[in-house]
């Protein structure tokens, strides 16, 4: 007799589950800390929370939760289409942009095919790939950055999807638009390029570019954006893709009919129009990034200059340094993110918070680092 769990495909059983940032409630429960003093800088969330316009839209939409959401997200797609100058049929909405990444994988990957992504790239790429029974091909990073020439060399006849995060999480590195365009010109047109831009809104004006404008020239390009980070809607789960109509049509076939809930649709529609909140978020992040990076420099710690709302820094030179400093910081009420799952056991990732939260991190950090010497 077969065991039930052995009926699950081998490639599913081989998946290593995603490790999320630790919730404040876990740390409070485990360490008996005061929830009001615990600072969470672990999941690249917006430290301002969500904007007032989104809040008001959620309150209003809550009155109508007895009904199913609009399965096609008509109003949100119309707004996104207008903003990007594309047709509504080029937009795919997702339960977070994570969902969009999975829909792309589901629509294009199967056993015997492969997806390409960089070493130290976002953890969801291998998960989405493996969930389809496809092979992950990892291209070694160069100085923590995507090596696009390496990608071109690694593409083979079985490559169906290429994932690129720009800026990348957890490294915070960035590829300027010239490099992306040169890459797109050389990628075979039958390979889908998923450009994951979850942190796009944090780029400085001089680095900004609008890749959604490139889709007409490159029908194999899919641009993914999120409402979780700069728009502050992480808890609601909403993101979207801009692609060719043909690619959107395929993704639409594999999505759940009601994959984006009513509150998320309403909040995202309102958030798009809240330019003031977005600007405030940008400024808080820019200041916080300077605060954290100069604090790390002052402590003599190595870090990767970031284009996102988080910084990757080196906790120590031993392979237990990341976890040790993470534990010590947690006991001091500061939650950061271990990145050993990314093959970076000596490093940690800290999200940018409000000024007093960044300060709490910078005050706790030398104490936590001292615990490395003590042991
Ligand atoms: C956070 C993140 C996402 C996913 O965000 P959603 O909450 O699912 O929209 C996608 N890509 C990268 C690189 C991220 O860091």
C-alpha cells in the first residue's frame, strides 16, 4: 500500500516552505516582551501603515462584504490601464504580486522546462518554479547583483521563464534601464521575462523608468507591481502585472475567479490616487535609508547600498553570525530578517522604519554584536 503523503509528487515534497518575517505577536509570546516596545523591521512593510484614502475606501467597501468581489476588477484595471497607457486587457490582478508571479509560472512552466533567476534573488521564484515541477536554474550573482550576461548564457531550449527583481530583495541592488533594455533585445522572444518591480516606487527620480511602456516592443515582457510595499497594503494582498494581451489571457485561465478580495480592490483603487501618501512614504524611506546606512557605516559594518526600503548588512564573519545577532536583537525587542535561506548566513536584512524605530535598531545593534564576542 502506498502512503497518502507519497502520492504527492516528488517535486512538491521537495519544496522548502517560505520563511516569513516574524510577527510581533510571536516575539511577544516567546520572549514575554511588551508589544508596544517591539520594533518589527523584518518584512519591508510601510512604516506609515496605509494612507487615509485607502482606509476610508476599506471602511466603505466593508459594508458590501456579503457580495463576491468583481471577478474582473473592472474599476481597478481601468485605473491601472489609464495610468500606464495600456489596455485593461493587458492587466492581470493578483492576490499580492506573489500571486501574479505564481500565475506566470503556472501558465508557462511544467515538468521538463526551467526558469532562470539570480543567486540571492527573491525566494518566491524557486517556490513558484518548483510548484510547477519545473527546474530552477540559478545564475551566480556578481557583487550581489543580477548578472544579465550570465542569464543570456544560461538560457537553453527548455527555458520558459526568466525572473528578474529590480530592485532585488534581499540585496537591494538595482539594474539601470539601459541594462534591462539591452538584455530584452537579446532574450529569445519565446522566453517570458518577468520583471518584478515590487520596490519601484522607492527609486530616486533619476533612477525611475517605466518598463510597462516596453511591453509593446517586447511582447515577452511581463512587469509585476505590488501594493504591499510603498502603498502600504501588505495585509490586504493586491498586486498586478502588465503584459501583452495574449500573456494576460493565459494567466487569466489559471487564476482563481475571485483572487482579489473586495477590500483589496477598493483600497488599491483609492491608493493609486493618493499621490501625497506615496510621496510621504518615499521621503520617510529616503531619510530612514540614510539614517540606517550611516549608522551601519559608523559601526564599521559592511552593507550593500540599497535602492529599496531595506538594507542587507553583514553581521559577522562566521556562518552562525546572522542567526546569533538576529536572536540577540530580538531579545532587545528588534525583529530583523535572517537571510540564511538565501545562502547568506553571515548577513541580515533590516527594513527601513520610522526614525525612532531605526534609532532603536541602531542602539540595539552594537549590543547584539557584542553577544558575538561573548560566545
Ligand atoms: C515583497 C515582494 C513581492 C511580493 O509582494 P506582494 O505582497 O505579494 O505583492 C514580490 N517581489 C519582491 C521582490 C518582493 O520583495
